[in-house]
C-alpha cells in the first residue's frame, strides 16, 4: 500500500474548520503557520500523511472546508502613499479572489508514527 503526503496551504480563516473536518474523519493533521504567495498574507499549511486510496477523500474535505476570499490589492508598495493617492482620485484598490487552497500530493517513501 503506497503512502502520500498531502500539503494544503489555506487561508488562516479556514484552518480551524479544516483541521476539525480532517480529525473528525480520523485523519491526523499537522498545522504550520506560513506566509507567502502573491498577496504575501499569513496562511496555514496543513500536512497529512495518508494511504494512497484516501487522497480523493482528503482533497474533497479540503475543497469543502476552504473558501475563496476577496482581497483588495494595493498596487503601490508604500501603503500610506497609496491610500492618500486613492483617496484623492476617489478610487478603490482592485480586488482579487484567492483560490480555496493550494494543495500538493507527494509520494512518501516511509511513514511511521513513533
């Protein structure tokens, strides 16, 4: 039986609900704080070691408990200057929709609980 490592990067707001769903389905999950991506926001990385036949079920749990979010993108790296410029121009910063999650499924050579 092959083993897989699922690495799911989700928004912080979705992490508690996702961890609860995974553990209630008898999957053990490890939660790590992370930062990165296009918007450089804080995220949560959740890792789960599972049998290969459980991959689709875990991916469905992630898809069902992670949600896309809408965030304003500030086009200028100087936030105070941007807010003054936008206020003067009466413009709103553009909004983007983030993905529900970024998920990697990796082969595991070995998996042990010690």
